[in-house]
C-alpha cells in the first residue's frame, strides 16, 4: 500500500500503534500530538527507520485553527491524503453524572467530538472527488462507552463518542459516491496511558475478568482493525463502527 496516512493523537497509545502499523503497510505517516513532543519525535524517528517518510505536527484538536494548520502541513509535506484516523481523545477522572462540571463537559465535547468533526471536514475536502480529490478512507474513534453509557464514570465521554458514531453514519452516506469510505472502531478496555491519565491506572486489570475474552486489549489489536478498514480489502465497507472489545458490550 502506498499513500499518506494521518492520525491525530499519534504520539502514544492506539494512535501510535496505528502510525507504526501504517508505516509497516507502506504508508508515509503524519501524526499529531498535543504536548508530548518527545514521544512524537520518537515515533517520527521509528517510522523513518522503517524507510517511510514521517511528520509530527503539534495540534490541540479542540482548536479549529490548529486542525486547519495540521492538514495544511500534511498537504505541504506530502501533497496528498489517502487515509485519516480521527483518533485523539481524552477521558477525565471518574465522576457521577450530576458532578460533571460545565468545564469538563465542554472540554470533552471540544476534544472528542467538535475536533473530530472539524478534522473530518478537512479530510473530506482533500479526499472527496467532488473537491478534486482521489478518494480515501476515514476511521473515526468511538468507544464501547457509546453503547454502555458510561454510568457512574464518564457519561460526558460516552455522549461524545455517541456523537462520533452518528457522524460516521452521516458522513458515510453523504460521501460514499465521492470515493470516501467512512467507518469507525469501538474499542473496549485497551492497555494505554489513558486510564492512568484519568487517575485510574488499575482499570484494565480490574475490568479484565468481566470481558468475555478475559483480558484487556492491546493498542496493536485496535490498530489492525483500523488499517484493515483503510485497506482495499475493505473496499465495500462503509458506515460501520466495529467493536474491538473482546466481547465486552455484546
Ligand atoms: P492515550 O494513550 O492517552 O493517547 C492519547 C493521544 O491523544 C496522545 O497522542 C495525546 O498526545 C493525544 N491527545 C490528547 N489530547 C489531545 C488534544 N486535545 N489534541 C490532540 N491530541 C491530543 O489514549 P488512547 O487510549 O490511545 O486513546 C486514543 C483514543 O482511543 C481516544 O479517542 C480514546 O477515547 C479512544 N479509546 C480508548 C480506549 C482505551 O481503553 N484505551 C477505549 C476506547 C476508546 P500527547 O502524547 O502529546 O499527550
């Protein structure tokens, strides 16, 4: 596979696994980060060692101007965009529904929903044949929380991911005839830093036994699904969000 793969939040976790796998599959890779320049630079060096071109761009996805600048930087560096993994997201420390503050709700929606919404507008403008593009694939990052509701922990997060799933359906229908396939992934409990960042480093171990497969998932396992959705092997797949959750939520 040749082409250019862009992932938001590609410095760590699932986004980093997808960036590495995309390079292995033959893509040049652009990734964004918000504050971990060290991790983003290390990813760029890894990808370059694999013989692919790589670019890291600082971008808070909550800022529509920063998103526009990131897409412009990719265009300047690579001149095309073939696959976009709309991945960056945040999770706050657990709160009961009534305790979620206005500030928390607004930041969750800005990063997890409005940001991905604006980013998709840029991706569509570059990929859609209606805008002179050559087509492409988008994968949006949801979460099993969208199905389960996030009760007692993160209803704000669940709501943001529910919005992502609606957007996936709408965009898939609106742009299917313009060469753009739009799908999503719905991970369950995956081993990344997000749980420690939300103040609960033991979350995966605690929940693992309740997952039908009996363990948390790896970032690599989610990345495999993302890269398949971007590939020609998924050429007739659009508008779906795929569980990568070891049976959680079924
Ligand atoms: P992670 O390990 O915490 O990585 C988060 C990534 O997003 C980092 O690259 C981080 O950049 C970047 N980021 C954070 N806030 C950002 C912002 N405002 N603008 C741009 N980039 C930002 O998280 P992860 O577990 O891989 O999560 C990735 C996605 O998967 C999220 O959307 C999350 O909701 C979703 N997800 C995760 C799980 C899970 O169990 N892990 C389950 C379901 C869904 P820096 O490195 O610069 O901080």
